[in-house]
């Protein structure tokens, strides 16, 4: 069964990402959510929620990378 510290860590990183947009926090949240999904005794519905959250964060990171590639560099004319 996942520990309270693991749940708290995942939620903390998720909130930090939501509040600041920090990509490092998103990656940490994804890693922790994926760890939670690996617990055999995790409720199936909770596992699905963790998987969805992890996937959505990953998609958000991918979109952010695409946007940064498309933006012109500062000072380019």
C-alpha cells in the first residue's frame, strides 16, 4: 500500500506545477504518480486517476516544448 508520504509528494508536486508552471515539478509528479500506479493493492479507480493525471501532465509538458520551439528567439529580427 502506498505511504502517506508518497501521496503527499505527488500532490505537492502537482500543486507546485499548477501554481508555477514548473516543468521539473511536473516531471516529479509524473514519476510519483507512476510509482503509485505500480502498487498491486491500489484501487482500480484510483490507479486510473493516477494514470490519467500522469498522462495529462506529460501532454502538457510536450505542448510546452512545442511552443518554445515555435517562438522566435529574443533579439532575432
